[in-house]
C-alpha cells in the first residue's frame, strides 16, 4: 500500500506543479515582476540538479 500511495502522490505533484507554476508565472508577468521570475527559475533549476544528484547517489548505493 505504501508504494501505491507514493505513486499517487508523485502523479499529483507531477500533474499539479506545471499548472501551479503556469499560474504563478502568468500572475508575475501581468505585474511585470521580472526579478522574481528569474529567482524562481534559478531556484527550480538548482532544486532539479539536487534531485538528480540524490537519485544518482541512491541508485549507486543500491547497486
């Protein structure tokens, strides 16, 4: 049951995050807040790189 719950949460995040980000970006574009958009994008890129590093470490640990 734990794996099913993790899959459901993952799918919800996978589907909800692009919608949420599109909403935030649209609101910020309407207010001409370019600096905040830049900070958000850089933060997302950094978080994605960290997530990939963690996945690689876990994968190599399991081998």
